């Protein structure tokens, strides 16, 4: 089966669309498979031309999911582009040296921290849009051309304007929920090929029927599977019985039902939720 290779820079003969995970080198930029940037002039220059003020020492990240479509001229502004806004002046005296530097705090220390910029999967960002620092854009969202996105965008919505505002929902609540549960972008390549006719069909009722059936089958397969709760700690020894009892209470389970079982490391706790033979496993990663 001739499936496009996500590890190729140019997926077709036009060489205007670039699978950008293959040209990004900065460790604080992460891009999923098949996400492309389209530019007739310099598509491989995405990191240099389209991710601005990316000073890695500042500590923020740009995370872009799979199958995103990023149009020409889109810019991602990273947090170091900001100026100090908590004082009387926003002027960055510190960066110009001399007595100015000696009498002002380090520039980077005073900048507002907006957090990581996170773009979901199957997101379409229109031409010349600007994504501001710390914005989260949900799966399946559409950003209209020439928009300036300053706030989070929910999954499967359309946003546009300056500043970007809600325009419409793409689908009704049920279909949106089914798509987010199914996450077609995480399918194996061969399986994805099988359902492409449905994903590209304007008749959404066919897709709805398929996703309902997939959800029903998934619920059936997992009905008898013990629930599993995973917790990541710096070190397994940070977990003690008292802390575990707090966790159990948080999940509305009585502490008397907690049975610590040591199996090498990490610890595994078995919780009988109904005084029956079903157990929830708390695994320390």
C-alpha cells in the first residue's frame, strides 16, 4: 500500500507543502506526523520564519499535533516577545547595555509567562494568522485567515477576526464528542486509509453512524476491564499509606478497602470498589 511517508520533507511533487516535523530542530518545538506548512517561497524555513522570539532559555514550548494544515504566513509568537507590563514603563532598558543594564533587573526575568502554546490535531490555520503566546487550540478547530488568536479556541469550532472570536461550531455536540473519542489521527496508517472515504464524505450521518458503532464496540470491550489510575511521582518512596488513603478518598472509595501490595517497584495498590472481585489499580509510574 503506497501511503505517504510522514518522514519525508516534501510529500508531493509541488514542493510547496512541507511536513515540518522533519525540518524543525529546536528542542522546545514538537510537531506531529503529517502536519504541513504551505509556502510557495520557503516552506522548510518554518522554524526560522514563522516561530518568532523563540529563546529556548525562557522555557516555553510550541506543541503542534498531527495532520494540522498551516497556511502561508502564519506566525507563532513565543513568550519572550512580551515586554514587562507591571511597571510604569514597558521599555526594555536592560537589553541596551551600559548604565541602563547596571540599574535594571534582567530583561527575561520580568517578562510575563503565558505558558506553552499547544495546537491540537487536524487544526486548519488560515493564511497570515498570528497565534499569540500560551494559546491552546483544540482538535479540529479552524482559524480564519488573517486572524490574531489571543485566547484559547475549543475543539471543532471556527474562530476568526482580530482579536479572534467565536464564529460557529463545526458540528453538533454528539458528533463532536464522537470525533474526540475516536481520535482518527492516532489510527495506524492502514486503518486510516480504510476510513478515509468516511472522513472526506460531506454526508456526516454516515460518519456519525460509524462512530456510534465504534464507540459501542469500545464500551463492550472495556466493560470488564479493571479501571486503572496512574500517578507520576518524582520517586516511588514519596508514596505512603496516608497519601494513598487520601487518593482513595478522592475517588470516593473507603480507605478500609485499600490493600497495599508490593511488587518490586513501583508499588501497586488494589482497591475493591464494591467488595467484589473487581479491582482498580493505582500504579506509580
